[in-house]
């Protein structure tokens, strides 16, 4: 693949990767690695290895611009490669299903959107229903919209029905333009851009940015306001951005309120390309009045800006943003793992608006430290239903990063000091963390005579972060004081042992000893069957 083609491919994927260099500069420095990644033989070898190789690649796509750049380019090249005539149809289908599985597993919206964007090109018709059903209810900005577009794209066959273009038209146009004087050329380019043929209009814009061209930016920037066709408007916006003249900024910024969403996206990307500081200032101002419907487009644009240029203005202006603006800012703080946003997130977590509270806890999930642990625990009993799962996840994530075990010990002490009716939510939180310290207390509570509290502890053990709770559940299935809780424990054992990732052989030795315990023989037989 030619060097310029590699730079073009990388530019679309790496602008939000957080590199100090521009995408083009990065690609220029890493041409050898990129060429190796998109080599036809290398791509064919990945296709030959199939799903395991795909999953290894996909695992390198991460949120907040932390994806491996070579992996990103390789996946984009694979998406094109599987659609070539040299690749069997079954291989394309396998790759498409692997992309869909990766999109479904992704926990972050930008990662989900990356895989959906690849599916838009190489997806197969039978995936349309799965794509629509799985993502239709997503609360993440932009995911449901992109899923709808993707579901349509995988069954859309209009491209195959298009009449092939006549290459001679553009050839004759280029020959004509090459012979004209500068004055006559300018008039003819404008005429061609206004003509009916999109190909010729595109060729005119290529001439606009040709090396040594004396076309005035102001003339074409003024022209932008008079273009009614959205496709032509996007073409001209891109051409002005490519030209790199900041004087076009005032004309392009008028397009960010266009009724056509594609035009808005093109305008925002162009502003970033021409004058990033101008875009950031406009973005922070927009967050004061932004609507939820606009949020997805602006957030996707903001992802193209490096953390160093974007985050400080957002932190400084956060108090002036409206509800949708604060939610968007919190999403960006989470994606970039902004530690300086912890105070903002901690305060916003008490918001009466559930969406804002959820976004705040997600920031703390990524950035919180043990210093916030006590505050989060104190809030748990008062946290409303929609939000409580996010609050528990935030505390659990902090606890897992806590190498000193301070958070787990704090949770254990807090739980034991609480009235019995307030403990269930804390056992649920312990299940997300795991560990022997919390496991021992949960099993002890599950064995108590307090039926409701025992049931809460058993449910927590059934949802434990790993399989270390299975021996406790086995014992409880045989000996829990209440028969209903024995059944509840058996369900937990069944759930754990039926999980695909569970290693039954590692637990068989535990069961060999536990089944000698006198207790519920019916449940004992049921667990025997699970091990068979």
C-alpha cells in the first residue's frame, strides 16, 4: 500500500488517539509498521486464523483514545480486505459476526461505536435484526443512532444498482482546466461545482486545493452560504478544511446549526482541523444551551481533540453548563479518566437527575481513589434504584485498584455496624469486589437464622466476582437454616457451574468433601448431576 494511502487511512482513525503529533505526522513516522500491518499477505493470515486472531486484535481497542494505533489501522484494513473477491464469503461472515460480538461486549460507547462503524461496511444482512434489537435501548449517546444506521447499511444494496460513472467525463474536465488561465479557471471551477455531476464537482474542489493554485479562500467561503445541496455543502466544507486557511472558519461555523446532521458533523470536524482552539471555545459555549439531541454529534467531534486542549476548559466551565452539557462533559471526563474531575463528579453524583448521577458515578468508577470510598459508602443506602448499581460499581472499581485493602476493610466494618435491614446493598457491593475477607462475612451472614438477611447474603454469593464463593454456596444448599434459602443457594451453584468460563475440575475436590456433610439430599443429588 502506498505511503500516502496509509497516511490517509491512519488520519481517520488516530486523530483522537491522544498523540502529540498529528495523525499524518504519526503515520509518516510509522510507515513501516503500518505497511506491515496492512500487507495483503498479513491480512490473509489473520483471516486464516479466524476468530481467535480477531479477538486478540479487538482487545486492543480501548476507550478514551488509548487504543493501539496499529491495531486500529489493521482492523480498518481487514474490514476492506474481507470484502474483496479474493476472500470467501464465509470468511467475511465470520469476521462480521466477530465484530458484532465485540460491539456487544464493549462496555464503553466509543469502543462500541468503533466496531459498529466497521460493521457498516462489511456486515451481512442476517445481522440487521440482531444489531437493531441489541442496541435499540442503549442509553449511551450515539450508540442507538449508529446501530440504526448500521442495521440499515448491512441490508442496503443500492450501491450495486448504481450506474457506473463515466471516467472520461472527469478526464476531459481535468484536461480542460489544465489549459485555462488563472482568471478563467476560477470561473470554470465555480461553474463545475454548481453543475449536476458530483464527480466533476469533486474534481473542481481538487483543483481548488491544487499546489500553487491562487484561488481565494474568501470567494469559496462566501459560496458555502449559498449551497443548498447537503452533499455539495459537505464537499465544500471538507475542501475548505483541507485548504487549511483559518479565514474560512467564520463561514464554516454557520453550518454547525444546519438542519442536516451530516453537514453539522463535517463542519465540526473542519473547525477542529482549521482552528482547534476556536472549536474548543465554541464547544464550551454550546454546552451552556445544548439539547440532548445535539449531544451525540458534539461529543463525537470533541473526541477528536486531545485531552491537553479539551479538558481544562471543560473543568473551568462545568458550572455554567446546562443538564445535557454537564452529562456530556462527565462522559468525556470518564473517557479520558480525568482525575481533576473527581470533585465535580462527587458533587454531581448527588444530583436529582438520574442520568447526571449515573454519569458522575461512571467518572468515579474510572478515576476514584480510596479517599472517596467512605463518602460513597455513606451514600449507598440513600441512592435511588436506577443509580445504585453504578454507585456500587464505582466503589468496587476503586476497591480493586486499592492495593492496601483499605476499601474492603472499610466495607466490612461498615456492613457489620449497620442495622440488619440496611445490610443487603452492602453485600451486593461486596459481591462486585470479591476477596476472602468479604467472602467469610457473607457466608457467615448467609448461615444465620435471619431469613431475609440470609437470602440477601446468598444472592450476593451467587453474584460473587469469581468462583471462590461456590464452596460456600454448596454448603448452604445442604445446610442453610431455611429451606427456601437452600433452594436459593442451589440456584447460585447451578448458575456458577453452568457458566462457560467456570473450571468445574477445580471445584470438584471441594464438592467431594462437602457432599459428605449431612443435609438436603435432593440438593446434593442435583449438585452431583451438575458435576457429571
